[in-house]
């Protein structure tokens, strides 16, 4: 959703319980989302500098919808492999977990 400058920073936001999924606080960065899940920033966290200064237009993904006014997003669908812009080498992941 582009709420943090890096993946590590995004994981930290979740670990510190600044994010809610479907109205429930989420403290697990590896939480699996389902289409239709609503992701929000907790009310007490909305004034954080890192979240106020974010420009969500820098990263637009077709499987996510973000409303910057309400700091609320919806997970629309599971992405297709060709939609993911990051350079991920699936074979290395398979090899790591096959050991």
C-alpha cells in the first residue's frame, strides 16, 4: 500500500500494532489476507509522522485499493505473478525451504 518506505518499516508498523485488519489489531506481519479484507491504521496511530508524510500514489497495485483521507484500504484480489513488480526468485525460496 506504500505506507512505509521499506518492507522492514512496514513490518515494524504491524509489529507495533499500528494496523488493524477487519477491525482487529494485527501484530503479525505475515498475516494472510483474503479478498475483501479491510486494512486500517489505528486511530491512535494516524498522527504518526511516518504515516502523515507518506505518499501512497508512489506505489499503486491493482490488487489493493487505498483511501488516504480515511487511511483505509481494501485487499481486492490475489495478485497474479506478472502483476508483482518486485524481483522475486521463487526457485531460491523453494530451495531454501526444501532443506
